[in-house]
C-alpha cells in the first residue's frame, strides 16, 4: 500500500455540499488504496476468478483495502469526520496480498493476507478508537483485512 496516499471511495464528501433534496446521510468507510498497478493486477485476477465464480468484478480503479466501515453518517457530520481523519497517522508498511477466499453470507470473492501485519492492526485500532471517541458507533467484529474483488459470486 502507498506510504501516505489518502483517498476515499468516490468524491470526497466533505468537499462538496449535498443538494437540498439529497439523502440526509451517506454510507462511508475508511480505506487504503493500492497503487494503480496493484489495482490493475487485482482487477485482472478478479476477471479471471469471475469465469469460475460468476458475479460482478469490482472495477480496478475502485479496488481498495477496507480499514473501517463507519456506516450511515449524517451529512452535517462529514466535515468533522474528514477533519478527524486528518489526525490519524501511522508508519508506512508493505502489505503482501497472498490469499483469496469467498464469503458465502454476502457472496463476495475477496483477496487478503494470511497474516495481518501488526502495523495494520494498530492503524485500524487507532482509527476505531478515534471514531468511537467522536461518538460514532462501529461494528464490534474482529478486523479481517480484505479487498473485495467480486460481488454476487456463486462460489
């Protein structure tokens, strides 16, 4: 994963004001974004897996490593959430993606790691503590580093 590259899925919500008729909240998550060559390689892997597993591949430019799923966030909290995110820092690290698997419950084919590096676990914990301290309610599941490659897969 890149050392200090910060991106969010889609347009940065705190930088654009929602139209008056827009939904009062949006679903947000924090993610680490691989370099474009890694995204391309994972996209190729997803298309190859699609032949065996079915489903819809995630477009290569959307491939990311989910860190923390925040969930529905009221639009009026987005500026504060973005400011909060700017306070999170951690050391650079390399992540070796060396595992692929299938989650039957949500029909997702994903790539990940056989062993999560401590530095990634600490980054996720730091982010979770900061979010909870700011009043966000998060799922209390163990962190499983994963990169979604196919949705609606059959196996």
